[in-house]
C-alpha cells in the first residue's frame, strides 16, 4: 500500500478522486477550480503532450516527483523540495477550540483570502469539495483552517493548514489537524501530509504531533507558454 504514496496524486486522480480529474493518457490534473496540481503516470517520463490537452496557455500547475529540463512550450517557474510525512503515532487528543465548525461553500471567499495571505500550498475555490475542512473564527472572521486533499487507498492527506498572523501561537491549526487525524484513524485511514523541506519550523511541529518523514521529492511549478 505504501507504493501508492510514491505517486499519490496520480493514484488519487485515477482512483478515488477521478471524478475531480481532467486529462487523458499519462497525465492527470485536478480540474479547473481545484488545487492546480498535475500528476504523471511515469514521473521520470512525463507525458507533456497529454498534459497540454487539459491546460490553458498561461496556466500554472504544481508537479511533484518530476525533475529535468522543461520541454518546449513550458516554462519552469519554481523548483524546490518537499517532504512527505506519514502519521506514526496513536490517535491524538483533541481539546476544545474556540468558535470551531466545519467549513462550507459560503466560507470559500474567506478561505481563499486566508490561503492567499499565508501560502499553505495550492488552493482553489473548489478545493473544499475534496474532503472535510474545519475552521476557527474570531466573530465572523476565519482565522485558522485545516482540511483534506488527496486520497488513495487508505492514505488521506491533511492539507490547507494555515493560521492568520493575528492568531498564531494559540494552537488553532494544530487542534484542527488533530480532529481530522482522529476521525481519519477511526475510519481506518492513515493521515499524511506534504511540507516544504525548507520550512523547518513546520517540520518540527509535525514531528512532535506524530508524523515521520517518509520521502523527500521535487516539487515544481510549470506554466504552459505561448506557442
């Protein structure tokens, strides 16, 4: 089952989340409006011809697990490394959180504002459809959130974890993650997540929570260039 994690977005987009996918052949992506993530069946030999059929000129996509020169018609805008971490601990305790509730479609504008401010990773207006999202509020203002993104087999990704700068240090995102992790474990799923390798503070936090590093992989941003 761990082999699914080696190319998790491909297995998600051709399996449990195929209804959210676009693309044919050896390339799939989350459809327009979702997180702009692409996956190749064979990351060492990416099928850019297939990807071009479901990607507009000027559109940028995130791609994990692929390295090498960008082919003609594509521009490499970012090239870094990320860690994939998997849960390796008993179910965590979940204390009380102030003004917490599930996030719904009406919260999407605030979710987009918060992710644009804090940059937890690629996020789109339909990403909320990929799983459960929880948020903490200060009055009517969303100040922290966490949710679920890709899923394949028993593996279920924790994603979209972020806190407004005004509310940091209160353990809000940590508490939201713990609730999602407890529910996933109760459902027989194994949580995992992705974090930028350079984000040492987040990596330490996730280790303390109960995640362990599994693999480090390239993550790149590609843009389809004009012909």
